[in-house]
C-alpha cells in the first residue's frame, strides 16, 4: 500500500510543479515522499501502542480523543525531526541545496501538522478497528448453565480463560500481578487487591442437591482463595503442607511443589 501512495503523491507533486512553472528535478518529489513514508512507517507501531493504551471505544472515549489529539503534536515533531535530516543528507549527496523551512518555521509546521493529523487519524482508526474486532472475536461464550465460570486473563496480546481451580497462586509485581496456573505464568496489569475482589466473586459449583435445592449444580461463594501475604494470594485447594518458620511466619507447599512464605498477620485466613 505504501508504494502506490508514494507513486501517486510524487507524480501529483510533479504535475503541480509543472503547472506552476516551478523548476525541480523529477527525482525530488520521490525523495520527499519516500523519506516521509519511511518515518511514518517506523512510527506506526507507536501509534498502535497508543491506540491500545487509550482505546477509542467504551466509556473513556472523550478522554481518549483528547489524548490522541495531543499526541499528534509529538507525532508531527518526530516526523519532521527525522524526515528533514534524511532529505538534507540525500540532497547533499546529490550536490543540491535544500531548505525545508523556506516558508517560515511556524507556517511550515502548521502545514505539515494538517497532513500528519490525517495520517495519525488513519493509523489510529486502523489499529482501533483491528483491536475492537480482535476483542470481539475473543469474547468468551456464556458457560453452560450450572458450570463453573471461567476467568478471563489478559496476558499481553493474548486472552486466556481459566477455571478458578486451575489457579495455584497470585503474586504482586508492582502495578502487575503474576498469576501462576497449571498452564504456566501469566502477567496481567492490575493490583493484587483487584484480583482479591475478583476471585471472591467467582462462583464455585455445588453438586449436592440438598444444598442447591435442585438436581443440578448451583453456584456458591468461593472460599478457596486466601491472602497469605500482602503480596500473595493462594488457592487453598492446592495447599499440600503447612509448617511454621523460626521467624513466626509459615511456609506452604503447593500441589506442584512450589514453596511459598506466608506472613503471620495472615495466618488466620487459612482457617
């Protein structure tokens, strides 16, 4: 797609210069368009990151629009700051003079910003549309009636669905939480308190008809997860051994052999 755009823009520049009677070498418009497109392509992943960080759908749309509008300024400055030296180098190699700001610095920047605003909007729109489509495709199907609900875990660009019983323990890592499951480790952006609240709301199936009041399964509060440290939550159903430590704290051995240290402040959570 980039090559046709370069060809169309460069040939359009040549036609306009010929109509205006301007004296320019036919190579010049191609230098302008190629250097500009190369810098824009290098910046595209950064725009994609910004589109993912401040999404253009959902409740935060007004704030996201304001942030993206502000980002068009550094987008312009990086574009011009990298494009102009590249052009100056190519012109110098050809022995030609080049003055990008011949029309004045501010007027030139405003002229370029108008074009970069459209480019930034296109990049953001494409990335946002793809992210929205991917999120829609990855949306979980409703679980069968009476089954144990799955927990959605967003690990980088992946979305994983786990049952509560598959989670071994969780560990705080600053603004992130490392979730250890039977399938590996998953790093998610959240706090441990957020996950404590989330796990406390996960229903646990009950298969006893006397409890459920019917012949199937029914959800009940999930008591499996306990906080054993200010930076750790453990799935109690995976605890295989507990033992005290000389400091007054305690250690847990989990079903996979992992040994965790718990604080005496949280000993009562184990019951």
